[in-house]
C-alpha cells in the first residue's frame, strides 16, 4: 500500500512515518513482505508539479499533515487552502484516487483566521472526489515538538529543563493527545477505509496542572527516580520530556558509594514496575539495533567497555557514547530512536537493562532497525 505522508518533517508527519516504518520493520523481521511503501513528502513538493504528480501517482492513501499554522494573517488565510488545492489538482492530473486523511483542528470551528483557513482546506479536500477522513485534533504533544511554536507542552518542558518559570494562564485549559496516538488514528483510518469525521476528545487538562506534572516528572527523574509510568498518558508525557533532554543532557552519571568493602550504586528505581535483565556480550559483538515507540529502556554497563550508538528513526546522524563498568553511567534510550551497544573491550561485557514494562511477545514494542544505516 503506497502511503504518502505530507508534512513528513513535522510533529505528526514524523510520528506517522516512524509508525509506518515500524510496521515494515516488523514484517521484515518475520520474513514477510513490507505492507507499506512509505513516501515522505516535504513542503517543497507543493511548488513543483512534476514532483507532486510523481508522489501522488499510484498513492492509495495520503496522510495530509502539511499546513501553515504560524505566519502573518494573510499567509494563514491563503496557506492551507492553497496547499489543499495543489493536492486536489495533483489528484485530478494523475487520476489517482487516494484515501485522504486530513489532520484538521478543533480551531476549524472557530472564527479565527487560522480556523477559517483549516476549515476551507478541509472543504477543498472533501470535494476532491476520493475517500476522505476529517481527523479533527485537539492539542497535540509528543517527542520532537518545538517549544515556543504553538505547543504549550513543549514550551513547558523546555522551561522546566532550563529552570525558567513560564507564564501560565491560571484559567487556561487544553485537551491533550499524544502525537503517536493521533498518527495511529490517521493510519488506521487509511488502512481500514474509515471515512467521515473522527474527533478524538483528548485529555482535558488545566494548564497549571500540566506544568506541575512536567515539573514533577523532571524533579523525580533528576533525583534518580523514574516516575510511575503505568498510565499510558503519563508514559507519553514522560517520553516527550525525555526527548527534549537528548542528546545535550546525556548520559547520566550515577552516584557511587564506596567503602573498604567495595562500591554500591542504584541502577534503576521507580517506574511503577518493569523488568530488569542482564546480558554477557563477547568482544566485538553488537546487541540491539532496534527502536521502541513507547518503552523506556535503560542501558547500564557493569563490567567491560562498550560504545552505545543512537540514531533517530528515518534520520542519519548517529550519537555515540563510550561507557565502562569502572564508571557506572546510565543511558536511557529515547523513543523513536534506534540504538545498539558494542563490546569494544577484550573481555566479556556485562550489561544491565531495565524497561518500564514486562516483555510481552505478543506486543514487544521492539522494531529491528540497524543503527549503521538509515532506511
């Protein structure tokens, strides 16, 4: 199934692309045919007929996340309808009939310039003559969201990390939905052929409460305690916060207590449960080469020397960190990043791994993807 993701470098576009890539990775691991031909489309394609037609030709679904949400009033007024018109015209020219899933906004019901722009764009796409889903979204948060860019959650996370008190509207309220959940709704609508209006309610949250929650996550984590992660919403918010720490605030040195008997340190605590396991790895061997959508995973070398490598899924830049059992250092793998660990010493490598969830073979949330080569 050829699926085009517009606005692929944006928050929703990236989360949707990673999830489609995860499905392909899982199929490859099982020796099956990849279910999706993923085409990530940047904004520049909308200004090039040939490029746009090539992308749309043969597409069975278009997850339309591209749009204008921060510009002058005139640009806002024209931007979203213009993009929708370009997409509709390409469908006419190529004779394609993709299922369009449009990432609309709850603001479309308002009388603001932005709301009017989103509403008109939706009307253009609904009239394109192909299956159409109007996905009306509340406030989206998630890994990779930009602070100070129409995203209060990302802005609060950045302020908390920097130790700056933000301006807070004491009466403000938002309805929160994780970008991964929104992306999955879009994918499911396209794959299952669900048309019409889909309006996930989001989680009603006072703005003051959101800030206090993020501050609590930060204070707990910085003190060496994983917060309780049993609630999927809390897990999603924690992963969004952790993504903002990476890589500038990596790795985490652990407090080591020593006396004549030897040394003692805490490997991982809190999280509301989870699983701990150990591995021995022979010299020159690499473990991992996979990523997670939700799972929190800590690597901690106890004996030997290793290099840990991390790469954003569908990205190219690889971050490396050399770690040793002689200096206990925790590295918590950010979600949506593929990672591995290589024994670069001359002796067996002993590594402790901790995850927030007990491994479930039926839903492992583990997707094979080599760090060495972006797909």
